[in-house]
C-alpha cells in the first residue's frame, strides 16, 4: 500500500453506501425520520448529533441489528437488505462498539480467534495480527492478556478484530469517549491510515473539535431528522454546534468577572485526609477560598484526589479537626450533608447514577433526596408527595429537562437530561455556595451550554461556585479563578485570564517548578 | 438464547391474570404428580385448596395461621428493602415471646389494660434486642448479618429450651418443660362476632396483624424513614450523599424487623399457647422470608402472600390427615405452588424473548 496524501474532499470516489429516506419508529417514538446518508470509499465521515438524536439507531440499521421501517440502503450501488450483523460483516461492514466485549482472562489472539471462522491456528492468527499491527502502526501484541491492557489498547484489539475481516466500511460508535487525549491522537493516526488504504470510516461523535480534526464530511442529525451534510473543513465548531442543537449557540465566554475583593463564602483551611484504601488519594493540606460572585475552577487529571475532595466538601467524609471548612464563617467541618445543605450549600457529585441520583426512583423522589432536610417537603416525618412532585416538575421546566412521561424514573432519562436535572435541582435552591464536579461530563453540546449558563447565572447572583473539572476548555470558559489538584495537593488559585493552558498543563502533570518558570518567562 | 427484558408498562389485566395462571399451572402439575404417585388427583387438590377453607371457621383459622407470618414479613420488608439480610426472625420471635413471657410470669396480677401493652412492648423490645446484636456487630465490626442473625436463631432455640426446663419451669408441670399458664389478662382473647359468636381460633391478634401491615405500608411509602430505607437499598452512595447514615439505617431496619418478629412471638404465645414451651414457633420466622419475597417486599401484598402460604401449609396438613399423604409429598406440592407464583411474577415483570444462539454475539451485538 502506497501512502498517498489524505484524499481531497471531492466526491469523485465511488459511493460505497447510500441510504435514503430511512425511517424507524419505536412505538410512538420516531427515532429516524427520512434520514439520508452516503459515504464513499476511503472516506472518513462523521455522524454528528446530540444524545438521542438517532445516531445509534441509524448505524444499527446499517449494521443489520435493526431493520428500517421504510427507506432503502444501497451497498456498492445495489439495493440491499442487511439482514443481520453476520450479513453486514459478509458484505464488508465492521463495527466497533462503545463498550468492549473482550474476555479479560484470554490473550489478544484468543479473543480475536473467537470472533473469526474456525480453521486458522492461533500461531498463524498471531502472525497476521502482528503484520497488520505493524502495517498500520496499531501496536497490538497478540500474546498479551487483555486484563493487562489499557482501555485504549483494548479498543485497538477490537479494531484489529474488525479489520481482520477485511471490511470496506468501519463504523466506530463514540470511540474517543474512553480515551485520553494522547490515545485519541494515536487512534486518529491509525484511522487516517485505514482511510488511505481505502477503508471508509463512519465515525460517531458529539465532540466537535475531534470531528473537525479527523473527518472530511459530517452528517448532522437532530431529533431523528437529517439536518444536512457539510464539509467539516468549512465549518467552525460553533456552526456545527448550531446545526446539532438547532438554536443559535450563545458565546458564554467574556462574562463580567467580579473584582477580587468580594467576601469569601466558603473557606477551606489545611484540609487533610488520609487515604482510606490502597486506591484512594490522600488529601494534603488543601486550602482555598471561594468568593461571592465567582466560579473557582479546580482543574486536574482524574484520580488526583477529586473524589476524595468532593466527599470531604459534601460531608460524606468528615475529619476530626475543627475550623477546617467554614461557610460564611460558620464551622461546618463536623457537620453532615443535611446540615451543610441547611446552611446554604448545594452539591452535584461527578457520578449521576447512584450518587447524585437514584436511577430506580422517580424524579420526585430524587428531588426529595437533597431537600428532605430543608423543611417544606417533610413534615413530622411524612413526605409531602405533591410537593416533591411539583418540585421535580419545576426543575424540569426551568432547566429544559425533556421527560418521556410525567414524573419518570431517573433511569428513563438520557445522561444529558439527568445531568440537567441534578444540576437544576441544586441551582433552583439558590445555594450560597455551589460545589459541582464534572458538571458537563458525558453531556451533549446543548445541555452543556445550558448547564454552564446556569452556573454562571448563579455566580452572578452573588453565590460562590466551586467547579471541579477535568475539562480544560470548561475551566477556561467559565471559571474566574483556577487552582490545580495534583496528587492530593491543591495549587494556589490563579486568575484564569492570566494563566496559559501550557502552565496549567504543567501543573496538572505535577511539574510545579516548571510551571513556575513558565509563569516567570510569561511575566 | 433466552433473554429477559423489563417491561416498560405492566398492564393491569396481566397483573391480575398472572397469579391465576400460576395457580392453574400448579393444579395441572400437582395433579400429574399426585396421579403418578397413585393418589386420586382431584381428591388431593380438594384437600389442598378447598378443604382448608370449606367452612367459615376454617377461613378464620387460615387467618390465624397467617397472622404471625404477616407480622414478621411486614417487618422483614424494611430490612430487605434496605439490603440488610435479616435471616434470624425465628430467633427474634423466640426472644420476643420470652420477654413478653417474663412480664406475664413475673407480674401475673397486673390488670388487663396494663398487662397487654406491657407484654406487647416487652415482646417487641425482646425481638429488637436480639436483632441489635447482628446490627451492632455489622456496623461496628463489619460482620455479615446473614451469618450472625442465623446463628443467633440456634442460640435462641437453645436458650428458650434451657429456660423452660430450668429456671422458669412450672413446679406443677410434672417434669414437662413448660412454664405456668399465663394469667387471663395476659392472654389475647378470641373474637366474638355479633350474631355468630366465636369463629374457629380467630383472635384479636389477627386484627393487630392486619393493622400492623397497613402501618408498615404507610411508613414505607409515605415517611421519610421509609424513603431512607429505600434509598439505602437502591443506591447506598446516593443515600450518604443525601445525608443518611448507613449505620443508622442498618440499626433501624434490624430494630423494626426484630421488633416485628418479637411481637409475632408474643401474639403467638398469648393467643394460641398460653404458656412458654420449647416449641413455640413452627418455623414462622423462616417461612416469613418467603412471604416477604412472594409479596415483592410490599407490606400490603404481604397480607395476601401470608394467606397464600398459610393455605399451602394448612392444605398440606389436611392432605396428610385425609389421604395419608407423606409430608415430603405435601412439601413438594407447596414448593411447586411457590415456584409457580414467583415464576409468574418474573414473567409479569419481564418480557421473554427466545432466539437461536449464533456466534455473532461474540462481537458484542448485544451491547449495542
């Protein structure tokens, strides 16, 4: 295979798959409504849309897992009914799912052999894997045991498994959601090589920057309908976002920032927490103050003490020393979550399912979860069901939570909708101090925008917000000051506008000294 | 491949039909088994389902049999909803009966209005105290409440045995392991129905059991206490986030379920036996576990489930007496009935699909 330059965006390549007028209904719900889509040989084509826009439904029909109610799929110009995944693979369509299906105890070669027709010896297969791995720079060792591999490596095993079946179209469902930035970069290199070798790639994502970096064209779905197909190079992320969301996306950067002289609402002084288990990070002398009117960002790579800090702030873990955590000057170090809420704190932990919300309970019960100590809904030990229901409905209305039915189970909501609910549940109580971890993790563009706007509005109304986030873009977009959590220790808070991403990156990597030098050089 | 997917909506007719179909299937399978074993199937089924409820007084006795089951299961529902596995209701029942017995035997001259409440409270405290042992060991030392509560049952059995043979034995009992009879004020009286008079063994404890189940349902569905229990069982981390203490909930539900079992022990002795003896329970504490799950951990359904299980017990007795059927055969039939009801419950909640297995699943198709 001769490495050719990345193919240009002309449409002279022959069309590999062409779907037109695809409709799919589930009961009353229309998942796909007259969707058309076409991909050429060797093309990298993005399928873009919010959660619930119908992306997965569409590719499941292409992969034979679902049958369209109407419409037609042409494969290499021939009208084709794709009966099953088996049939799809015979045609040359492979798919890598968001969740892996590998046996952890087996080797890579053994895992791959299980998916292939029998007859080939493991040694031969291992050789093929090695050759393919070298050819595309995939870096998969066929003899490695899967449980020793990182998530990114496991994904590559899945890719190799698809590739050995010699597909001409590879579907990848949100492949980067589990990868680090470095692994994402490596994946894109590999995918580009496939594309040069003539394999078409259908890439599902809602991350706009990635789509602009990797793909040539993008087809945008919104609420099951085809919004259009565009050349990604000619679009800004904002334009793509507008196509996805449908509304004009406001620019939330550049809001008024408070001056540095407002009062500190939340003060943390020398918070120390020993590691509870072998996997936990101890907290080392954490001190910070969150002032009225500001969003204090706490940046850092996952696993540097975010969970431990969040538990200490919520009060799920409590230390023995006095005067470590104070709100409005009141010592709350030894108070539990209920008392802290009474004093005006609001919390949204990172994990929605099972921490911020109970999946098997209704939204009304989930509203009760964080308001039972605040009076109003509980009198003499009895729950006022009408009041909790009204509270949930109010939150849903104010924060645009789309409900499949009245008062649904939390598990019936999509991730983004549930996140809007748990954030809205706290913000609607107008907390004096709002502490939120990963507010837009796994949330689509439209929901992320409304959550960030709500956080900024809350700060503007005079509350203090502490936002723990691993998303640097988010930190830079909405936090007024930023501190970095590394190995359980927190850096000095800095005014975000004065910090470069490079310096923050160095702090996140633990090079405080180098970060200091970078700051001096900058000065 | 057989796969179960939860039904989004469960139609009411299905919910009503399910137990009927389950019972019909039990009749068919049971008749076949009886036939194979050489019994007249119709006569056997008559003994199981009709004979125990063919006269009004027998219906009353069915309620009497179900009474301890309903009380205990109503309490166990709290523990199981909170994912706390109290298997030791039998032992808690015995301790409750002993504590109530202590009151009745120590102060036999207490007037009725004092005696009855004192015994009820003592019974509940006795069961509660026995339940506190596994609860505190769990919260303090993280022991397994299943093992501790179960083992404590055997301790309780031996304890009452020693007590009625030793310190509490009636000197006039001719060497039998029995305490003196309770005073009249310490006995739960039979219900006198207007115009009918007494109906079988029907006693006021039955009314108490029904009220108890209703109160349990109200607590579980309407109170913040019930909410805590449900949250802790469903998502313990969310419970801590809400500000609930896992240790407090464990202690609370062990206290409620232990107290309920103790109350059942008190009622059982005061209504049916009138004195303490080595055997005061017929495994009610264990049978109630089945009742609680048959009722899908809903205290209102516990009433119906308690009656169904009690019917199976009485039907088994009746078949043994009338047809000389061995106890194991009646046990098998009871097993079939419970199996069918629980299986029907599963089909009610899940949609079942059959498909041929194919290698493609390896690829993770089912993940999509």
